[in-house]
């Protein structure tokens, strides 16, 4: 099959990483605990000395509150599966909506403090569904440059006019809002941002953005995927922590981080949820969430009602400790401000080598490459967990500092022939 230049470049890069034994992606998890795992490298060059069977400390997880193996959450998944089986009859509209799905929507509604909630198969599909339904060709959508790709894809799907403002720059957003033409007919303005940016670790300035949304009569949509459950007095996310929750029109999120399951959700006014339930293709045309994942998420909400405050306290303490100890050994963490801690590396090749070296020495991290990050901005993302110990943090800091120092490509160079 013939491929274009970009696709060929990707294939060449993967082949070279495999030949050099630096391929860093798709670690094969053979055993898993909350902060420990055993991994292999399934796509390494055959016969290479890969890290198959390597025991690692996990800092590449989004199980921020350590619930994925909580006994109550495990039993919730098992009980739901025993009751309803491993799947549903079909899409939620015609047989995939069980009593458990209804109970989870009610739990999300109560937790969020919003009038209604809706479940999606994934957080990504929640953003596609919201933007593809609430925005259209007559509308203008204003989006942060570093928003998650699902937001960018949703805007494209909507056919709306996109206006991209500089990252976390309300002044630039204000300039774009002033310069944009008035929406025609029934058109509207939407402002869409991540609450906690998953590739940068920093928080959106939601107070200033909410002011602009009100000034310019724009609908404000906030993706709380990495902050739901972890930030704010009740764990409702960045909007709650900054005191603007009641000024956000639509909240999207996922159960795949703090809630130790999978699936996405939307919280909004009842009319918005009703519209999405009957119009969003990403909802109507997708199978309902498997009962086991719904049961796990329901149990996670129950656990967090009792233990959430303490788990969030430990999470934030661990994140502050990790950032401080990385800084103490000369490792930068960009603008990381929460439990997503970013270590800038530079080139894709250097990031691949460092990631692979860390795995072989006992640390699993998450490497981020373009297009998830800008070209020349490859990095490590460290996911902090409430269950990490100080020994885990010191172990990670020592290995990361050593791996960066030892790597021979110490200076970030322009990337050639990669995507």
C-alpha cells in the first residue's frame, strides 16, 4: 500500500526505534497493582534485550486516587456483571440503558451539582458529542491552543468557525471575541477549555474566562477529565476549586481517571442533556457502557463520598513533594500545578530513549509526542497517585534525573522526518 509522506515518516520512525531498541510505546502489562506493575515491550525488535517481565514503579497512570483495585470498586464491577452480563442489548436508546446506567447518571448529577447528566462510551466521545451537537456552521467556537485533541476534533465535526487563542491567555481570547463577527441568525458563541491540561499539567484561568463568556454571551464548556474527583473541596474539578462552577454551562469528563473505570459523562441543564440524548451521534450510535464498568464507577462514587477528602489530600501532598524534589535535583516541571507533572525533554528520539531507559531500570512513565504536544516539545508525563509513598517519589526522582543526565542527546534539536 502506498502512503503519503507523513504516514511514511511515522512508519520509518517506528522501524528505527525498534531497530535501535528504543521503542517506548505500548508497554505490555503482565501484572498490575496500584503503584506497581510488571511490563514487557511487545513491539520491540525480535530478539532484542527488552524489558520483558521488568518490575516497575508506576508513574504513568491516571488512577489518581488509587481506586482501580479498591475492594469495593472491584466488587461493584463483579456484581454488575453477574447481574447484567458483560454487555448490553444495544445502544442506550434501544436496549443498552439499564437500571445501573440510570443510577450512575443520578450519581453524577448529585456529585456535580448540575441539573442533569448523560453517559458516553468515552470521555473523547463526550467532547465529540457535545461540540458536534451544540455547535454548527453558524456558530463560532473559541478554544485554547493546548486543548485535548477530542475538543479540536469536535469543533471540526461541528462545522463551526474555530478561533484558537494562545494557551491560558484570556487577553488574547478577549481580542478574538471582540474581532469575531456576530453569529448569524440562531448562531451562538462557545468557549471551550480543559480544566487541567493533560499535556502541560497547568490549570485554565477559569475565573477570567467565565467573565469573558458572560460579557460576550458565550456558552462555556469545560473538560474536567483529569480534574474531576481530584480538585475542589468536593472533587468537582477546577471550576469548583476556582469558585466558578455555577458559571460553567457544560462540564464534560471521564470515569477513566479518578473514578477507576471507563466511559465519559456530560453535566448540564436538563434541556441540554435531553438534546444530547436525542441528537448526539456519539451517544445514539454507540453501544451502552458495559455493566461492569458502570458498576465500578458507581462504587467509586460511594468510596469517594467517604474517603475522597483524605485521598485528595494525599494526592496533593504527593504532587507537591514530587515537584519539589525534581526541582531540587535540577529537573524542570514546566508549569505543572497539580497531580499531572510534566518533565520537558525535547526531541522525540531523546524522549523515547529516556522512557525506555526508565522502564528498564524500574520506572514506568508516560511519554508524550507530537501531535499531542508541539513539535520539539516531547516530554514525560508523570501521573501522581494518592497511594504513592515517599520512597516511590524518591525512587522516581533519582531515576529520572539520572536518565536525563546520562542521555547523550542533552540538547533538544529540531525534529526532522517525524510527525
